[in-house]
């Protein structure tokens, strides 16, 4: 960027006309004065007035720059000799007040030097984005004329998230060439590409067997065993750094035979042998084994030997072995017959007394009133036959599920035959149920315990399963199970690290992973699965999908929220803290979101714990960052109970954005005369990907403090938690570490002994007979719109009318959703008022108190 060739001197008038803004008059006067001086100089020395050296030339010209995020950029130019310098951007002069000017003198020539700077913001560039590129240019004036600098282009830098082509896993034979393609995401400036092998940088300068093509593909000239690894393509520019999916490369070796050994000596049976081994090379990494025999025998006497016939001892040995084998087979057949008879006998018995009573003797949460004649009671249906589900755990496409239908009344009189009623404790039932489930391959990943599991036996009256303190429940509406059938249903909360849910790109898990089943049961109406989520939902920032795991183990998208459902089997009502999934097929579900912009955020709950007792000088404060759902908070509380921790501050919520910025934590304002921190750095940091794409539902950092005396019990400090260039929260800690327990009320109450399964009418707020009357009254279209659509509008559910209309009873769907959202603390009077306002039913019918329900 040296001086440009001198331009023809512009006339003073022209130079004045080119001057920007109100400076034109002043510059015109200055140029006229300079012109008069030149004329007098021409008289003294005619040749000097025509010298082009007095034209300004640039010592510094503006260069192309990139705007990163919202940071303004600076453009500068410097010229000598120059009386004025101004910037012109996209053909328009920059205002005088936006210039920063510095004057100096060139020491070597004594000529005046002027340097000018301006700032360009992202908003200025975005105004003309898409029309043309944004450029700026310097114009310098001197007494001899003007000179223009080169154009500098200002561009907004970015790097998209998705690779145009990612490397794929391969299995190759040794010494075979490998090409791993990689086309980085689109970006400005274009991304630089580097490769990682098992998270270590691949440097072609250190390995002659490796090189990277101009198209960014990684080439291994000859595959070696050491090249077996996971390869990742990394693209980066000044804005961001992106990683592709890792590609597993396996270099295998097919086995080959060694040379035959020498023939052995001729043996007693007139044969000799030779051998070889599959060792040159031996098969490696799944390579093929050698084909052919490894032992070769041959007659060594030209078949002149005669072999003696087997003696009587050999015959007796063979006969004995055959007899033993026959006896073992007979014993095995007898054992199988005995087992089958016992199994058939057990099927004829009633294995659990709850099957007899489920739905017919409802377990009421509140004591019944003997003097209330209007209480709803359901009499047992003695005409139904028992139909226990015995089908496949996964629905099959090639035929209906197999159901064994033993005849006979469900409550038939006990005859002379043997009937057993097993009474056991809940813990024993839970262990037995889990043991039965563990025999099925689909349930091998279920937790071996009942802490995160609920189960129950249900019939056509329906019921509810709940996992206490997690916000997870399964509502089985009335008539969802066909009459005459009894299902044993379970509900399970999985740990994220135990169930591998693949996440790609900008996807993140927004809910717990929940299973309900068995998956193959027949439901005639949708059950409702309720679970919490941690998303700040908005259509412009998120694409949210409901995923379901198939019987083969793969995860499939069954519903995209906000889009028209492709099937009537699934539907999801997303609310601020929870989602309600309508499903006619039970299985394993999770809510996954993909961010569409950097404004997409998910809620993190920040919780502070510390030891309840501190006998030593050291004191640890644990700051947990967890997904804002009840199940994760329950897990953290259980962990802290084992560690002997106590809550030392009210939990806070932080909105964590998809900005690729890490989460930072720091501690401040501790009294140095009483406490000191052992943290060496000024802050701790949790990487962005551990929070957004990690498998751990909660992460934590520990601040280790040390008090200078064991008599010090008062702790006062501030703890800051913030995302770089994002949201932040601060905790003011001020408490007595020996006796302060004022934050214990924030903890979730320990209701582990709450009833996890409710069967029949006790599982619902709305009495059964009143529910049936509401359905029969509001399902038919009303003459003045007084039907189920009006009820949905009054309950703020009118955005789901198309889904309700697709079901045989829209009113039943509305009431089921109300039950799922409002149990057990729902206000039945408000629902009754909403139904009465519809106008199709007698208002007195719904004047039912909660005590009567």
C-alpha cells in the first residue's frame, strides 16, 4: 500500500466543489489563496508550479474489515501533504462530526501529515444489505489537487451451523487409501478447516501419509492400523468454531496363512501331519479369518498299514455315553412338562388381589361421608370377562397382537379348585414387578428400583400413574382400555446418561426421558403423558419435536409442535412449564428442540448448597446449574441429602442462549479478615456444549473457602453466575453456617410415600356420571354454538380445535386434558361455572362441591 501515481491537479474551483458539506466555502477560500501563492511562485520559478509531487499520496489506506456480532469496526487513512481528508461510503460523504483527525509532520520531508478515522456499525451495513456491498474510500486534498484511496469493503462476518458435507464412518483394509470429505459451513470470511484425530490435531507436516486437499478433504495415502480412530472436521473463522459429526475409521487386516510346517514323523497309525497358523498376518479389527484347514494329515506308508478293529472296551464306552445322553434328554422333557403345568395353573389363579378390586373399590383420597346420598359409586360389571394382555411388547405390522382370552366371569364364585390371593407389601410388589419386566429385552434399561417408577393394574375405568416430586404423570382416561381387558401399566423416568438420545447440530434435550408401557397394548382413546420442560418457546427461535424410541432402539420424530400433525396418534399441548402428550401408542418419549437463532434460550435453575455441619476450617459452596424441571431438582436434592448439604439461597432461573458462549461463575465481596477463597482463577467456567448438548442433566462448580478461625460462623459474599454476553444472576449469601436453615422451605417436600397409582374414580376430579352427562350434552353441535367448541374457548384451549374435532368425543378430550393439568389441586367449581356458561346444561347439575367429588 504505497503511494499511488500522482493525479492531474484539479482546478481550485473543482476542488472546492468536491469538498463535503459546509466546508466548501472555507476550502474554496483557502484554495484561492493557494492559487495566488502558486502564481507568484511561477514568476520566480516557472517549473516548480507544475510539479506533481505536491499532490497528496497515501501512507495508509483503508483495508477490508469484518464486523463480528455487534462490534463496530474502524477505518483509517493517512496522507501527505494533505490539508483535508474525508471518507466517502457507498457514494455518500461521511459527516464531518464522525471523523477523528490527527495532524503531524513528516520528519524526513517536513510536509504536513493528516490521519483520519471513522467507525462503521452493523446497522449501517445492514441498511444496504442485499443491494450492494458496503464500501468506503478516502479522498485527500492538497494545494495541488485531490487523491482517492483504494476502496475498503465492510462485511458482516458469520459462520453457519450446519456443514454442507460431513465425513462418514468407514471400514477399510490396511494399505488402502482413504478420503474423508468435508465441506465446511458457509461463512464470511470463508472458514479455515482443520482435522482432529481422537481430539488431537492432525498435522500433515508431521505425517507424510496424510494431506488435506484444497477442497478440505483429508486423505490418508495408505491406511495403517494406527489410523483407526474418530476423525472430526473443524471449521472456524473470526466468528465461531464448528465441529462436524465424528467419523469412525476402522482399519482392518484380513488373516493369511503362514507356511506349512515340516511333516511329522510317521506315527503308530501310519500317518504323519503338518500344520500352519493364521498369523501372517493375523486378523485384526474385524478382518476375515483364514479359510481352509490348519492341519493336514497324510498316510506315510503308501497305505500298507492295516488298522486294528475297535476292541470290546471301545464298544462298551460308546454304549454308555449313548445311554447317559438318552437319560438327560428324558429328564429335560419331564422338567419342561412340569414347568408348563405349573404355568398353566398359575394362569388360572388370580395372582394379585388388586386385579379383583381395581376399579370396583376405588381408593379415595378423602374419607367418604356416610350421610351423603349423592356420592357416586360404580358397581362391578359382572358380565365382563377377563382378558389379560399377553401380546408382544412391540406392535407388529404383520398381524394383530396375540391376546389370550380365558373365559369366565371376572368375579365368578370360587369353586373347589385351588385359588390363591397373594397379599404383599408395596416394596415387595415393586421388586416383583421390576423382576418381571427385566425378563423382557425391551426393559433391560429400566432402573432396578421403584424410586423413579410407578405401576398399576387398570381396566376400562382408567386411572393415573405419578412419579412423586417430578411433575411426571400418565392419565389413562375412562374407556381408553377396552371393556373386559385388564392391563398392567408402568411409568418410568430414565437418567439421560443411561438412555443414549442422539442429538445433532443445534439440538438440545428439553424434557426428561420418560417411558410408559407396555408399548404394544391396545388403547381406544389417547392417554395423556405429562412432563416438565425447560424451553422458552417461540416459533421464530425454536423448532420443537416430540421423539419416540422404536422397538429397534432408534429415535424417530413423531410430531413437530406448531406444524400440522402428520398422524392422529400423537398431539402435544405445550405450556410454560409442562407439556401434555396425547398418545394412543405407549412407549419412550422425549422433547427435543433445535434452535433457529441465537436468541433461542432454555431455562437453567441455579441452586446453592453447602454442608449443614462444618467441623473443619474448609467450607465448600456447591453451585448447581440444572435444567429447570422438577425431576432434575429432585435428583439434586436427593444427592445433597446423601452429602449432608443444605440450601443456602433461594433458587434462581437463568435463560441460557444458543450463542456458543460459556457459563461463568465467580465469588466476590468476602470479608478478607474472616474468609479467603482457594480459587486460583478469577472465575470458573462451564463449557457451552456441556450445557446445551451434554448428557448430564445438571452440572456444578465448587467454591472452596477457608475460614481463618473455627469460631467464624457468619458468611457474607456474592456469587455471580452469567453467560458471556448473555443473561446473569447474582446470589447475596449472608447466613450463619452453624444454625441457619431459613431456605429449607424452598426444597421440594418429601412425598416419596405418596400414592403413585390411582385406579378408577379416585384418579379423577370430575365425578364419572357428571362427566358422562357433560360429554353427551356438548358433543352434538349446538344451534347457537353452545357445544364443546365454546367450552374449549372458555378453558383457553381453542387453539386445539382441529385435534379435538378429529376424535369421536371432542368433549372427552377437553375434560381429559383438564384432568391432566389440574390434578390434584384443580378447582372443580371453576370448571362447573365454565360448563354452566355454555348454556346447554342445567347449571344446578354442576353445583357439586369438591368434598362430594
